[in-house]
C-alpha cells in the first residue's frame, strides 16, 4: 500500500508551521516533507516528529535567497563555497531528523554563464553533496521542475535528469519524480515511471493544472494501484495547494489507504 507524506509547506496553511505536524498526524499521514526546516531548531522539529510519530521523508538543501527568486545554487558557478556550506547545514538537520533524502535545488539559468558551464558546475556540486551524504546513508535527489511554474529553471525534464544522473554517477543520487511537473512537461506518466524504474526514490503528486488535491485528476487512483502492483516502496509526497480547508479535501486519502 502507498505511503503518503503531507507537504507542510503547502498544506494546513491556516496554522503556524510547527502546528502543522499535529494536524498532519491527526489527518492520517505517517510522513511529512516540506521545503525548508532552517527557521526552526533541529531539536524542536525532532521533538515534534517523535511526539506525533511522524517520519521526516524529505526537505530541501538551502537554496539561496528565496525572497529574491533564487531557486538553488547547485548550477551557479562561483557559488560552490555557499553550496558546500549548505550541504553541511542540511546534513545537520538530516541527522537530527533521521531524514534519508535531501533535495538539492539546481537554480536558474544565468546569462553570465554558458549552459555547459552551469552543467559542469551542477554535476560537480551534486557529486560533492552525494559524497558527503553517502557517509551517513542519505540520498541526494534532483528534481525537474516545469517551465510554467518556475521559468528559467536549470532542470526541467525527466529526460534531462536521466542524462545528468548518468554523468553524476553516484549510487546515492536519485530523481525526485514529481508527477505534477512531469505531466505538464512530458505526460505519459505510467510509461515514464516504467522507464525511470530504479532511477527515482521519491514521488510527489498533485492534480494538473491547478496543483490541487490528486483526486481532481482522474488517473491518480489508477496510478496508485499500478505503483502498488510494480512494487514501489517509497513515499508519495502530497505537494499540492488544497483547494479549500486541507482536511475538507482529504477524501482521496481515506479511499487510497483502504
């Protein structure tokens, strides 16, 4: 049976971040993910996980100046030191939260550099982060993000991620397969899942085009069954914006967990 993780950066938005742990557990989630943990102390978050018997499934490495529209530094030449410092910060939180997967955001295309310069920088940085995290049995994830929601992002398709994965050549680097982004950019979700089998370790879900509850996309119940059938053992991250009050839209979760 599929395991679902609530994304606390998007769900339960009517309460402060630290109160969302209790809400997620009460709603029936066993795992959580979110964008960034760094505004809270790692020990406080660890206590919340223990209190509510939740698994920390995933979070992002520091991603530059988010308020200034930066979306990661992994592909930005000249910021390798900042990226490496972010690896250490993420590692501290990962160990405290017993989190085994960290997403390293690539960043946006930058006209100061050629695409090849950014590509080489990205590969080196991901290799470095993977080497550090491998000592602690932690995976690094790379995620293609659609060009509509995040124009100018460096990594946009699963095909691109596949090629990069081969060049990065680290056993603890996997694709973070967000089916919302994939549907917008490429579609044919089941065939993509089959093609990428063994190359991804985390899946995220949301309906297209509004990024709401997965029940609004008719193929998700079918995909959940297919994933069970082919033996997917990872988590399904619910990275969506609830159409209304979060709990009011969780009928799909009740059905999926039967």
